[in-house]
């Protein structure tokens, strides 16, 4: 359903005609470009004109890391702002409305002097000498893909709720343009993404583990792995259908994304069926334990399932030194398997006894079948 376009008031001009022309200009401009970066540039430029903004930013919500990554800033930029930033990331706590449990969050407005608004957002506006902002989520494949952020200065009229429907329509056009952009690049990204949840997939976690363990061998950088197995998903599928089961998996995936986004160097993945993992690079075992506890607590609140069995291991954990990625996986898997067998609601960290169990397991045995493949 397309939102109503002809709402709101402006200081001058025939606003319905102006806004309809702005949407037409955006659609026409997007139809004339094809590459992903070209679409980003056109979307930012045309959205800035349509919203009469000093600056427009387009950002992608990277579910695998749980962070918002700014792809382009366009307009009157300050010296510390970059048009195409290499490393401008924001944690979930900085944009909580984008990672809300609401399936399709609506656009909203913000003012730098609003004492009831999120202080992180208002502080960002104040730092950039901007007075008001309009934030519109961008959707793709039924999920929040990112956001369009438009900002005005103090000498402009602030955005109001009357602008929300127009912003939602702009966001929908940008989404359509991105969906058509650079099909090959999209397919390449899809190869490392779980289609249902938007998290990294098994292939991505294998590549990440290979790279992380190589860094560990060279620099002793700590590496941790959390494995999570959903309790009761089969019953959900049997009694309520697989669509309901998929919805549960998507909800849990959102929690994994939030957990991964709490620290730098974390990657959340669905490794198959009802199994998930979080790879943590550059953080000690205490941090890995904290993330595992947070994940278990979040899983316990997901409706329809009986929480999740969570196991974790780290190169600097109590199980002893780990220099092989298969061993790290087996240790975390063994701890998760024990937590599952005992019906534990708390995560279990791999220790010396799990190392003995892993060492004693015959290659190709029951627990060996879940070993991840070595990348060729």
C-alpha cells in the first residue's frame, strides 16, 4: 500500500504538486542508473532536494554485525564528515527504533532540543549543528534494510509529523532502486547471507573463522565462538506450521544481531536449521561469556519456544589453548550439546572436560558430523 502523498504544509508553493514532482524526479533518476554506488548517489541527491534537507545520509543495517553502516552523506558536510565514509558505524543503542521488534517501523521526526527524544540522536544533531531530522526506514525483502536520514539547520522550518507519509514513500522508492541495483553485487552478498534471517550464513562463518584463527596464530588475538540451538522449534512447526516456525527464527535472529552489535568484532550467523552462532574476534573470554548470557536471556523471552541451549568457547577460555578452528567449534558445540541434554537455561562454557570429550571422540562419530567444513 502506498502512503498518501498529499499531506503536510509548507511555507510557500503548491505542496502536493511539488511533492508529486519530487517523487517523479526520483523515480526517473533511479531508472537511469544501474550500479549500486550510482543508485546511492542519485537517491541521496534527489532525496535531499525532495525533503529540502541540508544533509541526507543513507545507511545499511548490517544484521550480521548488528550495526548501522553509513554508506553516503550528501549535502553541506562538516570537515569531519565524509561523502563516502569507510568507517562510520553506529551501535544498536544509537538507533533503537530501527531494530525494534515492530515488523515495519514508521518514519519519525526528531529535534535537537527535544528533551524527550533519544539523547544519542539529539547529541548527534547538536554536534553537527543541525536542528531537526526526519528518519525513514528502508525495507528490502520484507526486512528493515537501513534508513534514510534527512537533517535541516536552525534557519529552516523543522520537520513535522505531516512529513512522515511523504518520507515513507521516498523510502519505498529508494528501496526499489536499491533492489534493482547491481544485481551481480547483490548475488555475491547473498552468497554469504542467510535468506530467511538476514544474518551471515554458514559459509560466511567458515570464512570468518578461518581468518580469525589465522590472526590468532599470528598475533594471539583472542577468538570466541557461541553456538545456540533452539529448544522446541519442532513442536512449533508441527503444531503451528513452518511459517510460524520461520517467524520464531527471524525473531531470534534479531536478538542475535543485537547481541553481536554490542561489541566490535562480532558476527552473527545462522549455520543451519535451528542452529545459530556468534563469532567474536578481539574480545576476551569474559566478554564472550557475557554475550552468551545475554543471548540466553533474550532467547528465553521468545514466544513459542523453550529458550535455547547455548554453549561457548574461546581461545583464552578454561578449556585451554586453541589454535585450530575445528577444535574451537567442537568445544563450543560440545558445551552446547551438554546444555541441550541437561535442559539448561543458562549458557555453558567449554572447559577441560569438554576438551577431553572432543579429544576422545572418534573422527566421523555422532558429534563429528556437525563439524564445519574446512574451506578449500
